[in-house]
């Protein structure tokens, strides 16, 4: 089997490496992205790996260009495999290979279709997520499921720790299904459309904290955007000072009386910096009436 691979990010790199180093299948070409000059690149380069293994590389700005579609049409490949490629692949390209097209998505479909699935899952307080290998169709992440693997999202997991586990799970799912794809035996489990959820990309402004949220909601947002070099950090204002937050801790209800005096509790309001535990580590009131406490680790900017 000859594979045309669309890939980016660490998951894309690791799945490509598995195909090249651990299977007998041929990667005839790789379609990826040039790194954006303003983006912090925390992952291994798909482009560099492909070039090091003498695989032709394409980095088109769009796949809707007739020129790039003509170039892809003449590539000798049997199947399309997509691993965290950031652009939608047009139907005209998906239809080029006789064994079809398959995508690895970073959620347990049909939940969290779309962009940034790990971040959204943590923000919404999910206790589980995973990866899904599915048949590709016109609509994003809507094709029949081939296989899935899951991982628990622990109370203090961050986007970074969850992503690292998903990368390993993706390679496992690919490994146990690549032969089935080659033999035209890949399973097809229809997604339940009524259970589907879809979320779009996130912008830096989406990291704004509303201190009237519960401590759990604020904690979820901060850890969903950690580590900060990888994702735009959560941010907010305390005592008229703008901060970004790279870590947070829930405070047990039993400890609140040790932090706030009895006089402070009735007067508490959301977003009040109660006290500093140490430089850059603050106890902040939150919740609808300011009756909860969260510990935030801050960087003044």
C-alpha cells in the first residue's frame, strides 16, 4: 500500500514516523504546513522528518488551488491518511485514492468535532477523552468510525499532559488498523448524529477569566490553556493589574475559614485578591457571590 499523508503537529510527526519506521507501507508524499513565524513551535517537524527520509513534501497555503490538486492527482498512492492536518481536505482530493481516506481526530467522536478538542474537553470538565480514527467525508469529523482509544482526564491534567497521552494512543490505533486499511477491511461504525458536538477554533481573547465563574470553571480554563507557550494563556485583572495565569489550585471548603476572616466572607466579591501566598501566587475570591476561593499562579505583564 502506498500512502499520501497529510500531517502536522506532534501527533502527525509520530504517526508519520510509525508508518516510515515500523511498517512495510510506502509514504509516497507528505502534505504539511510551513511553521508560522509568530507561532511557538513545541513539536517535532513533519516537514523535516519527511525530507530526512527522502519523502516529497508539499506545503500549500490552500488545497483548493487547481495546481496543487493536479500535483496530488499524479502522485502514486492508494490511500490518504490525515493526522492533525489543519485544513479541510476537499472531496475532489479525498476521492483520488482507491482505498479511501482516513483521519485521526483528538476526541472520542462524535463528541468534540472541530478544532481544539483537547482544550474544549478540559474546559467543559470532561473526565475522559481520546482519539478516533475515522473515514473522511465532506463534513468535518463526521465519517464512520474505524477505531478509538480513550484516556482519563485527571483533576489537574493540563492540555499538555493530555495531548502527550493522545499522541501515544494515536500511534497505537494506527498500528492496529493499518493492515485492515490495506486489506479493505477497515471497520465502519456509524456516528450517532444526535450525540455530536462541534466546537470551533480558539482565539487569545477566549482565555479571559470571569471571576464570577465557579472555582472549578476557572481551574478548568487555566489548565486547558497550559502550558502557556503551547496555547494562549488564561488571563484576568486583579487589583487593576493585568495578569496571565499558568497554574491554579482548588481550595477545599474546609480551608476557606483559614483564608478569609468571618468579617470578609459576607463582603467577598468575585475577583478580589484576598492575599498573596508568595510572590505571584494569589488567593482570589470567585463564584457568583465571591464565596469560593481559587489559588492562581500569575505572571504580571
